[in-house]
């Protein structure tokens, strides 16, 4: 990277994260002015406009892409309409060791005197907690499931190509056409549609105003600038911001700035889970790149400089603060913006282009956490592209993760997407599939499968608290076969899923009623046509995902029970429960049997793998296709973020030999250290799951760096990926790191400030992770070869 990018990058990574109270103040002003005088959609749009008219505009020294969510880099706003933090929350954020945000005394004072008095009891978090049943609260507090929308709003919409050929003025013209065609005589929803469309129109104006304020700022700075080169850059920035987003971009530079304004619009309007994503950025940018390369107005080097400036903008935006369980399930600054590279085009041809390779070079050069990146690998893509992706993976940052684009297309087709929409879709967040620009695919929260087994073994009682929260499915000591146990488990998990979905359905209606998102609706296909908000089912496709955690752990638990209690009868259920209740104290012999004499998932052993297939069938049958209130359907996926650590902390010892409080397995990865037969055995086990029926399944692997040395190492990694994807694997990602170095980093963190590791569906600085999560990564099997 050149000197400019080095300075911008250093500023981004070294700035201490802070809380900005600005957005909360402006949002409160807007609600005080407009609430009760206009419809809720228009209220939300006018609030967004007020933000765009008044939030701080800042252009940093040397930057080429402009715009911040907060008033400066690493400054996170709060969203009191979603979650009105207490002053105690602010104190915790300010003082905690990991994922902290410094909070000024002035911000605390404003929060206490202005924000809390207005929003207390009105925020969506308060409404959610008030509307949930006692059963839901019991499950939530016990760690049966989590709830994403408790502190953040629905997200997971990804950019398609429309913003590269349509500006906000074009969207306004489309909105006007639909407003003019409303039939107030025969369409009883016409008034609701009118209010939604009016709100979308205001949202378009808001973003144009925001950009023009940047144009004016750049012009002012140019007038005062003495450096001719920087003066010219500021004039160009002003021209860009005066043109986009009002109009469609004409140049590579404008295309990047167009996307960035749209991105800021989404994450300023609401605190979406996860952040907006650029989708197939390489395919979107390539026409601009090729046109300007041919015209001589752009070089590869200047394009890379623009992209690296763009990268810094993502890294400047920490995920807004979380507290409590929401922090435990996602303890990171990462906002999960995930850029897709490669894959295929809408016509089914190879989607790899010159910009694809350019983006790989940017990832390798920048070495920063955000944005997350992935490569979409299709059988249509050349091996050269896969090798170059492996070359970046070998750098050890966990970037890019790797997806099977052919499988993604099949998954989307199975969900009812058109072939073109499926091919133009991909993945976002961690591993979730969706039709880009056309779908609201919402993550509802994580589900703790192993906790359900623990409660099943104790006849509906949570042994950690002694509280009965499940069904009475029988004393497990009286079970005479695996069939008896499985029947009880199915009843318990069906009950807990029903409690979870009942809560999810209420939350979906709360967001549809109180938190429309008119700006995100503008850029999501069919919302304008339907006159319906994104949060109310306006998108062309609508999916709700429940993320199941601990699949490897629960498989090994059932495998242990099957072998040692029912098949070999070396233990009774009563004895096993005593061993577990003692957390193996005085029972190390039994623990070693559980650990080493049990068929374990991840070793291509059908005795264990058949059980994980059975687990998947249970959750699939209970969840997939169930309707949601706003016209969507529930789907299943397997990913944990950091929730496998939290879920492990609320579970006692388990029959796979795991001690109380220890992290569960993550994604569809084997239990840490249980896979002993190499990576090929792991992918063969994982591929036995019918991943085409999921909406995403995360598989982690860890290699020592020496395994991937030279061109031979890269070729072997490429072949491993291709082999897994031929078996319809959805996703795989790699930590290329030495465990001894990670242990040293635990003891000497001052020497490892820049050490990045793959956690789950994202990478993070090792020093940012809790000790429990660091231990979990260290304990993952370190593959020594292929």
C-alpha cells in the first residue's frame, strides 16, 4: 500500500472506539417534533432525513471515499428507539476489558437527562421484553435460545447491481409512478401503501441531502487547501458527491462512493443485524473498471488505491455496542459486512473477472478486520482463481472464507427463488444465503441443542438452576433404548422451538408496526412495487433463520450414550448422570472412556455420522417451511458467532467428555480435538449432512503453516476445497496458525497486537477475544497434513 493508505489504515486500527451520542440526540429531536402528527412510516423517514441534515460531516486527511456513521472513525452511534441503554450500560461499555467503547461524561449526562426520559418504555427492546411469555423468558434466561432483535434490527439485505444504474432520483420517479397509480376506491390497503411510498420518497431525498453536504464540505476544504494535488482530489470528491447518489455512477470512483453512501444510509437509518453488504462487488465494479482502463482514465494501481481507501471506510465502523446476552452471542467489533468475490453471473457463466483478482490483492495488502470477504467457488471458475484465493488464505488472517456457489444456487432454488435471482445471490453475514437485493433473510437468534439434551436427561428440569422449564418426558433412568431417549428429546426440542418461534413472530410484528425502514425498502426489490416496507414483508423473498449451535457436540453426546449405555451397557444411565453431576470429579476413568472410546463425528465414522444426520432431520422437520406473520418462511442454518462459548457456559458436563462450562462445537465443525483422522475425513463426515437443505452451514479447519508451504501446499488446499464442494459442502474456512504461537499470545498479548484469527463466520484480533474463546480456538484440531 502507498503512504496515503498506510496513514489511513493506521488511523483506523489505532483509534480507540468511542460512543457517539449525536444520533440519539437527533433521533429524539425528530420524534419530539413529528411523533403523533404523521404516520409511523413517514415518522421514520422524517427522522432519517433529520439525521442526514444534521449529523456531523467529516472528510479525513487524504481519504478518497468519504462518509462516516459517527462523527469520526471508530465512533459508534446508539439507537435508542431500538435499545435505550442505561447509564450503567454505558459504564460497563466504558470499563470492560474486551470490546469496550469509551464514553464521555457529557454523553452519560445527555443519556441520563434527555435520552432515557424520552425513550424508556418506548424502545423496541422494552416492547419485546414486555410482550414475551413467561415460558420465553425462562428459556432465554436459561440459554435455550437468544434473540437477535432484542438490541438490533432485522438486517441481511445485500446490494445487487441496481444502484449502479439507478440513482435516488430514478427511485423517486418509480415511487411517484406507484403513488399516482394507487386505487383508493378498490384497494383497501391504498392508504397504507401511500404512507410507505411517501416515506420511501423522503428517504431518497435524505440521502441526496447527506451527499450534497459532503460535496459542500469538500468544496470548502478545496478552497482553503494549499496543496495542489490534494486540492484537485477534494474538487473530485465534491463532484462525485454532487452526482451520486442522486444519479447513477459514471466512473469507478463514483461507483465506490455511490455504494458507500447507500451503505451509510442503511446503517444510519437502523442498527441492522448484520450491516449492509456490497454483494458481488467484483462483478458490479468490473464494467466501470474495464471502461476506464480502456479509456486510459484509470490504472490498476489507482483502482487499487481507491479500493484500499474503500476498505478503510468499512474498518472505521465498529458494530454498535451490545450488552448482556447479545454481547455474549456476538462479542466483536465486526459488523459482518461480507463481500462476495467470484461465483457465477446471472447467465450461469464464470463470474471471475479482473476486479476479482484485484480484490484478492487488496485483502492481502490491507490485513484489517473489516470488511469480511469470501470467495464464491463454482465449477465454472478456473483453478487459477482458487489458487490465488488459497494464496491469500495462507497469509493466516482467516480471509477469505470459501463458499460453494453451485451449492448456494441449489439452496436458493430449493427455497423457491428464480434461477436468475439464485445465481445473482450468494452469502452474507457469516454463511447465510439469500437473493441479493431482493430478499430479507433475517437471523432470529441462536438455539442451544445441547442444553435441550441436558434438560431431557433431567425430565424437563434445568439442573443448573433446579427450575422446571421443559416438558416432563420421563425419568431418563427408566429409558430402555435409544428410541426412548430420542422420542423424549424430540418432544423437548419441539416444545422449545415452538416457544422460540412464538416469540419470533411477535417480534416480527413489532418491527413491522413500529420500526419500518423506508430507506432500506427503496433499495430492496418489490418494496416499491408492493408499497410495503422491508420489515413488513415487502421484499420479493422473505426468510427467517434459526441458527442451531452445538451440532458436533450433541452428536458426540448421543454417540456416547448409545455406545456405553444402550449398546455395550458398560454404564447405567443412573451412573452416567452421577458422573456428569459431579463434573467428572472422581470419575476421570469414565471421562477418558467418553473422550477416547466413543465414535466421534468428524472421522468419517458412520456410527457417529449417522447420528448427526438424524439430528439434522429432527430440526429440519420441526422448522423448515413454517410460515412467518409477514409472508416469509423459517429455515435452518448452523453457525455460532461466539454463542457456542456462551451456550457452553450454561451447560454442565456432557456425555462426550466435555466438562461443565466449556465451549460447544461451532457450526458443523467437529468437537475441538475430536477429529483425529485428518481433513479429508472431516469433509467426508460433514458432507453426509444434506447441506443443500440449509441456509448455511459453517465448517472451520485449522492448519499448521508448514502444511501449505510452496505451490504444492496451495494445490493440495485447492483440491481439498474442490473435493468438499463436489460433495455439496456449503462452506469451509481456515485458520493457518501454530497453536504454540497462540498460547504465547495469551501470555504475551503485547507482542501480538496484529494477530488475526478466524473465529466463526468472521475473523478478529486474537487479543480481542475472551480467554474462553482463545482456548476454544487453540483446542481445535491442528491438521498436520492432507
